[in-house]
C-alpha cells in the first residue's frame, strides 16, 4: 500500500512539474510571437472595434503641492511636493492602501477591473486622505476627499471616476527662531504691509522661537545693536545667533541659484560660479535622483539645487570679504528628518558665527544670519546626511 501511495505521489509531482513546464513554454511562445509582431500591415492603424477593458492598470492619483502663495489654489507660484503620505479608504471606511507623493507631486493608486493586484478594482465611493505634516495646514481645505468611481466598460481598465481628487495645497506653520547674546535687550516686531501686527521682547542670552501668523510679511528686530529687517517667505526663519554689525538695508544683495551651471542632471559646482570658490557642493536637477524628497521640496526656484556631496562638509567663499545674508536649507531625505546642519562662518581666521539648524525634507528653513563680512562658510551635518541649498543670498 505504501509503495502504491508513493507511486501516486511521485506521478502527481511529475504531472504537476510537466504542467508547469508546459505553461512556461506557452508563455514564452506567446512572448516570442508578440515580440515578432504581426506581418500583416492592414491593421497597423485600424480604429478600435472591440471596446473592452484591457488587462493593464491605470494610476488614479492624488496631487499634492506646496502652496507658496497660500491662496489655496494650484498656480504658477506653487511647486509639487514629494514624500507626502496619502491613504485610500473604501466606502465602508476600510483602509485599502497608502502611497507617498512622487517628485511630480502625485500619490498613485493602481486601478483595474481585471487585475487582482490593483488597489481599486470595483465601482464605489473612495476616500483619499492626505496626511498633513505636524504644524502644517491644508490651505485648500480638502485634505480628505470622497471620489465616486463607476463602471466604464469601454475604458482602458473598466473603471472611471467622476473626477480626480482636487489638488491639495499644503504650507508649513511658519516660525521665527534664533538666539540672543548676553546683556541684550532687543524687541522683535512682526509686520504686515508696514503695519505692526505684534511685538515681543527677546530674552537675553537665550534661544527663542515664535509662531508667525499667515498675514505676516516681514520681521524687524531692534535694540542692543542687533537691528535687522527680513522680508518673509513661505518658510520658517532661523536667524541663528544674533550679533551686531549685520548687513544694512542699503546692501546690494545677489541671489545665487544653481540653474545655470550645467544642462546635465548633475555637476560639481565649479570655483568661480557667481564669483565665489566652492568645495564639495554639487548642483543637481530636482528630479535627478528618484525618491529624494528633499531635493524636490528644497528647490524653491528654477529646477536645480546644490547639496553637500556624499554628506561631507561643503564650503563657499573667497579671499575678499563679502556679506552672507541668507540661504534656504533642507534635509535631502525624509529618512533623515530632524538632521542638524552646522553652519560656520569665518572672516579670515576668525570664526564669526556658528549655528545649528534643524532640517526637514518637507520644506526648507530660511537661515538668515545677515553677516556683514565673511570670507568662508562651511556647512556640515551631524549625522553626515546630505544638506540641500537653494537661493543663497549674498552681498558681493
């Protein structure tokens, strides 16, 4: 009996193996036939007659953008965001899948009425929920959206929506931070169109960090020789350690970008660019490296950024003193969220400023030391992850 069972088992395994080999051979044959193509030219450009769904998949996407101007509508001033998590739920509220937005701002969910691997397979009402980062807000007020999908027998995948989810605009909660020297007695004023919104006394010899309202467009600091004025952008501001002798309003400022260095995707920043010497900084297109959220989100103008090559310290400077007003700093990767950049500025052999800036891959920090005279600036990171630079503002 045991011998009989063994024979049956072996026979079954042989037949299963043979069946598998036949299936593989048939698939290979179909692939070869498809690769050869059809020798008959009659149907090369024929209109489609049988409108049935294909076996392919189609992306149904949620689009997320940095709302630079804060108006809640995707416009020319705004930029796609990478790395934002979007979750998909069915009409019963059951979680189906999550996807992060790519370098173009799209979080994609595969849709097909035929493919079991597709996330969306049948008609119904689906809910797309954008995970708003802590401290941020959805200016478009549509972080969660229901979308109805219907049967569409003549479509590519057998399904179609009443419309795609509307673009979701995000903006970071802006803050102003820095440190004061001992014995100082400065005041910080928040302005809007020249009008005072609020004032705060800055503590002496201490760090400070205050939230900024959505209407604020400028910061003014006065007292103890720390006077300065900064026009606000859409991003948080860090002044570093406040010190006397900063760039005044009469300074002729130049914004250095990295778009005119090379037409290629990647190039080491050459000495002489914008009149400065550069060391260990690369210029790169924002979409040159896949899945690098900070290279996308840290790009605030044009299409190129600079970054510290291989996470090693980068420098810029020249023999003649120049003013270092500000720079946009971003973490290169979402997996390095919270990395700390050390920015050291020298005038000759004297270290005139040393500040630590906490980085995010979701949005840059506007580091604004507003130093009147430096000859060398060095940017390094605590854990050797890449730091991203854009819109370096100097007075040459």
